[in-house]
């Protein structure tokens, strides 16, 4: 690996063609991110990578052919929604192919050692999409498709997918629930949409023990989450030794997000990116792919994305936002101990 840190982004104006009007998951999210990075003077520091559309065969890594055809037909006929939450337009099918293809491109860039880290600014998001249905603003499951591509194209057997979106990634979990080639860990607010992600959900069959859910109460802070990651995720990864680190990077656990009730600040996302970088540097030559999921306060989203890139690229610029509370709640320690107790037979390191 080159001594110079190489960080890139996936972006394409065609991601703006998924028109959703005043819906929370709107094109202005990407406009805000790109404008903020330009204002901070860092766009020229990043390698901008053009995505390609995923093929139908690649989408089938995670979805049924029937569902793929349904999405294509609904968009072609001018339908405006897959369900009450998930809006579409005539361009949404092609945009969703481009989102999945951008996620695949990000994997290719790091696996071919052309970049160390890639943050894919894709939309529509993906982690709620299940094999035969879209939901929660998501059409195709970008994370699962990209993970299966990594398995197929590069014979990877150990992929970490950390989902830091405030909502549980039910689709990603479902698609990888039986597969030990992916370690799926989610920290998410509970109770909250979509209602999945209990501690009891740990995987099944050969994948038993490879799903780790840490449901969190409202008010969870940067320090709470940092403690959870260092007590649970880092030790597990020291055993698992991932060959690739992937992040379903939603930014809606921010204290200012309108769709959740957590207490992370923008600096919390830089902290989480730092832990992901430590894991990747230790186990897989720094290889990290981040895929944009939620985040609906435009300023909070933009600040948080900047902090993630600032940490990964090593710019040493002043982080955006405030540090946040430095106290770990008793309820957080209780949750950590409950998760460890549930998973210690699969990950003996959690007993220490």
C-alpha cells in the first residue's frame, strides 16, 4: 500500500434524477454535501470516481428477478411510490442501478489498491431493501450487492459491514443472515423503524454469531457509541480479521436529525470513522468502503460527512460541530454487557 493516503468519492449528477420532491430523502442531500466540501476547499483533495450502472445479474446477488422487474415496470409506468415511505419516479430504476453500480465501483477501487478509502455518495439508499421488496426509502440494497460482489470477484471470506445509520438495516441483515463471509454489526435506535434488530437476532446456520445488533435508547451520545464500538466491535474484529471494511453510513443519529432521537454530534462521525480506520489499518491494509444511507438535516449531514473524510484522509483540519457529552451512561454499560453475554460463545474475546 502506498504511504500516501488515497481517499476518493463516488458521485454523479445522475443521482439527482431520483426525484422525490419534499420527501426527507431528496436530491438536496447530495447537493448540500458537495457544496459543503467545495466550501471547505477539499474537493480537489479527493479523487472523484465515476460510477457505472450495475447489471441486472449483479442486482440479483441480493434481489429476486421478479422484484427487479417490478421496480423497472413501476418506474416505466410513472408510478410515484413503492410504498407509503418509498417514492419513485420514471428515472428511479436507472438511478438505483447506478447507486448499486457505484457501490460496486467503490469496492473495485479499494480491492485493486487504486484507493485506500472510497465514500460513495449514492442515492437512493439501500439498507432497508429486502430480496423481494423495497422499503424505508430504499430500492436496491447497495451494501449487500457490493458485499456479494467482493465475495465473488475477489474471493473474500471475511467482510465487516458496520451499519451506523440510526435505523436498523433489516434488508442487509436478512440477505447475509446465514453467511459467515459477512460480519454485520448494527448500532441503531430502538424502538424505531423498522422494528428489527434485537439482540436476539444473531444470524442462523453457518452465519450464527455473525450478526451483532446493539439496539440503543434515545439520547445515545458520541461517548456512549465510542465505548460500544471499543468494547464489542474492535475485539470481535481482532478475532474475525476482516479483509474489507464496509460502512452503511447513515448520518441520522445526529442530534439535529428530524427522524430520530439520538445525541451524536457531527464530531461523533469523525470518531466512528477513526475506529473504522484503526480496524482497517490493522487487518486489511486500510481498505474502507462507505455507502451513504440516511441523514436528513442537511447541515448536520454535510458536517458529518466532512468529518468522516477529514479523519480518513488525515487532513488534520478542524472538525465541524461540537465534541458532545463525554459521559457514558449506565444504560450503555448494561447494553454492552447484555450483548457480550449473548455473543460470548461465538466470540470468546468478549469474555475478557
